[in-house]
C-alpha cells in the first residue's frame, strides 16, 4: 500500500501546484474573493502533500537506540500537522477573505476567466480524486467507507481523499458564487462563497484531526487481529488462560503485541521456551504486520 499511497500523493501534489498557480492568476485578474480562497486552498493542499511525503520518508528510518521500535509514527504526526494546516491556514484565510468581501463587496471583473480556471481545476481535481478513490477502494476491502476510515491505519490515503473531496466541493461553491454575483449583481455572493469554502475546509480539518489523533496517541490493532492472536494462543495445550492481548500500531505496517498468558504449572522451562517461540512464529505468520511480540507468563490477570 505504501507505493499506492505515494502515487496518489504525487498525483495530487502536481495537480494542486498547477491549479494553485492558475487560481491565483485568475483571482488577481478578476478580483474574486472565492477564487482567491480556492487559490489558498490549493496552495495549502500542495504543502500538505509535501508534508505527507516527508512523513512517509522519515517513517522508513530504521530503529535506533533512541527509537527502538522505529519511526513509523512519523506518518501519523505529519498527517496531524496536515489537519492543523488545513484548519489554521486554509479555513482561516478563506473565512477572513470572505467576511472582508461581504463587508466591502466589489464587482468581479472578466468572470469568464474564473469559469475557465474553475472548469480546468475541476478536470484536474476530478482526475486526482478518482485516483485517490480507486486506491482507497482497493485498500478498504469489504469495509464501508466510513468504517474503513475509522479502522484504517494508513492515514495517507484517506487524507488525500478527504482533501480532494473538499477541493471538488469548494470548486462547485466558488463557481456558484461567481455565477450568482454575475447574474444578480449582488457582489456579496462572492464573499459568501469564500466563507462556505472556509467552513468546508474547517470541517475537513476537524475530521482529519479526529481520525489521526488515535493513531498518533497509540491505537490498537483492529479487533479481528486481536481476536485472531487470542485464538492462536488459546489452542496451545499448555496455556490455561489468555489473560490479556495488548496491541499498538507503531506505524501503518508495524503492530506491537504484548500477551499475558497463564501457563500450566507443570510445564518445564525448556518446553515453555518452545511454546513461546512457536506462538511468536504463528502470530507473525498469521498477521504479517505484527513485527514484535512479547509474551508474559502470569498466573493471574494484571491488576488495573
């Protein structure tokens, strides 16, 4: 999935950079507030893709003395930063620009330039959105879209999909604002469109921050992984009881597992080592994303 994620991000990066330039040229030419907000939106999205690529690169660094479990959580950190930037820069500037143009409205000059740029932007954004959606569908499997976002451990795909979805919606709002301003002569519509774009970006940022927060703090593996590990431990004849199965995602493809087991009191130390080694091998074979397994021998469940 890492290669697919990088392909989606690169496509979005190139598209957003080109779109941002054309939007700013159109905003300066026509004086449209909505178009300026859309330029800010595309500029922020371009920066976000750079940050996601940075996070993916840094997450690949090998473990070291200071970070013995590697740097996989870097991608969660930078995804969270992306959400903050969308909220602070994208939503903040769009809301400010929109309110300013509502208070002091000004006519849009040469609106055909806006229509042309918005049309081209819809084509570019639409292509990037379809690519992101296609990769997201491949990764989500049998889960629904919302469930896949909630259960997904690789934020790069759904971050780009969210950004592109917000971009498509923002373009439609900008188009409506320019069109209504031209048809009605009420220039406040342009500023209102900018405010709506800001609200769209704000809502997108809040949802992204919420979904990446759990991963950044230390989210467990999905339930089927936890239950599968518990089942593998339970079938061992020498295991009397599985006390706890604790898991944590250290990165999209790195699960840390800690198991507390109550072993038979008659089990010799040599056989205990063999059981632990067998369990370690079985768990890693059954769940490839499990990279480290720690097994504790405890007579009773740990006190909480």
